[in-house]
């Protein structure tokens, strides 16, 4: 009897898991995160070409379309669309598995949206500003490498002082010392 119940439960889980459509870029469930066992095959020219193409497509280069959810400020507001495709810098950098693919140039794109306010039962039109990446590059610096009080600036791929006035003051002092040294 127990075997019949187990089989029935497994059947229901398998059938229920395939009942809805999903987008191919998104995993169906946490099961899709399980690491598969590689299957050994003969090395061939076709495999090498395909492997080379996959590596080339995975590199940090032109921005790629990714799905991003739009955030609302208030819990009683709903926006449409709730998510959009935007260009983002993603991919692998060739610093021996180090480095991050970052935007080197960005633009603000204004997405037309509708906002429904559940408190007032009204709908308004607006534009939602979202950052879109135009060009990408590799940054080998990580945020952990920036010693306090400096912080990591991904746009410039550098460690910088968060207080700009302190930074300017520090740079002025360095220039004065350099002027004295040169005389």
C-alpha cells in the first residue's frame, strides 16, 4: 500500500511540475540548480567548435538583454508593466576567472508605465527611469580590496573616498608636498 501511495505522489508531483509554461531563461524550480554530472564524450572538431562558440558568447562584451522587475515605492501601488527587458553587462572576464563585467557607459531609459493606487482606486500614467548599459568592460578589482574609508566605485573600477571634500583636500596637500619637493 505504501508503494502505491509513493508512486501516486510522485506521479502528481511530476505532472503538476509540467502544467505551466515558463520562460526558457528562467529555471522552473530549485531543482534546476542541482549540479549535473558531465557525460564523457569523444573529443571532436564539432564539439570544439561548439565549445568555442559558447565561450565566445559567454564573454563580457556587448550588453545582453536581461529581465528586470520594476520596484514600487508604496505597498498600495501596482505598476504595469511589472518587469521589462533591459541591456546589462554580464559575462565572463579573462583574468583567470577573476574580474567582473561592468558597464563603462550607461544611459537612462524612461519606460512608460501605469500606476494603480489601491487606496484611491485611481490609475495614473508615468515614466519609470531605468539604467541601461551601453558598453561593457572587465574590472579586476573587487569591493573587498578597498580599505576603509575608501569604497569601491564600480563605474570607475576603483577605490575612492566617499567624502569628496576630504578627497579634494587630500589631493591639494599632495600637490603642495610635490611642489616643495620639485624646488
